[in-house]
């Protein structure tokens, strides 16, 4: 039997099932220390374990890539709003301030400046 543990495929020997029945007490090959490993992390062949490990790592990388793209997209939208504020009102906003905003906050600042400009005229 093989298991995924700490992002590695290890050969194990099953000793007994846990009391809840959702995991197994196992030992790594050549060691005597008992380790509890869940059913989802135990496989019959090394190939199955490696395939599952690669799929997990790929899902993690895909998720990180999606989050990075989402953050970049939102940052671009905020940059556009800040540029619009500069063009319409001549007010330059330092990056340290607008980098902490989300898209809605940037639009709130734009609308607030537009209201303030309307009152002065």
C-alpha cells in the first residue's frame, strides 16, 4: 500500500483501522512509529498515489494562478478609476493610498469628488 504524506508518496503497512473508521493506523516501511492516515490518502499502487499527488498539486497551482489573475484584474480597474479621478478633477492620489482600496472604494472616492465639485460650482 502507498500513501500521500507531506506531499510525498510513501510505502506503508496498515496496522488497523481507527475507532471512527475513517482512517488507518499505519507504519512507514522500515519504521516502527505509528501514523494515522486518512482513507483519502491511501492507495493500492504507487502509480495511483503519484497521479493523485500530481492532480492535487496542479489544482493548488491553478487556484493560485486564478487568484493572481483576479488580483491583477482588480488592480488594473482601480488604476483606471484613479486615472479617471486625475483626468477629471486634477487630483493625484498616491499609490500607497489607492493600493489598499478595492474597486468599490475607488468608485466611492470618484463619486464623492464629483459631488464636492458640484457643490463648489
